[in-house]
């Protein structure tokens, strides 16, 4: 009995496209966290300045959600866990 192995080949462009696949970290509105706490977390963990963090907090408040980070799945997942530990409602898309 023989086992047949099928080789797959990819172009350089296909490999690079896979590496660049981007994920977004979404911050959701909730009735638990204060504006101050959200702004504090955005500044502390994502290095936003005060004005940027406040703008994001208002967008989350008025629109219900906001993309706060874009990157590899690993990077976005690390920040999701950190912000969840701070009590924020976040997800990865």
C-alpha cells in the first residue's frame, strides 16, 4: 500500500498576502465602564494620547463600537486579553 503525497506550491505574492492578513480589535459600548476608565486604558495600553482616546470613547458611545487596533491576529489577541482584564468589552474581527 503506497501513500501519495500531494505538494502545494504558492507564489511569493500569495505567501506575503497571508502574512499581511489583518485583524481588527473592536471596542464595544457597554453600560459598565466610565469614559475616564476607557480613556485611561486606551492611553496606557495602546499609547493613544488624551485627545485620540477621548475621540474613540465618544465614537464608541455614539456608534456602539470602534476599531481601535489593526494588526496580526497574535498582536490583536494580546491586546484583547489585556483590555478584557481591565473590564472593557472587546472582540477581534
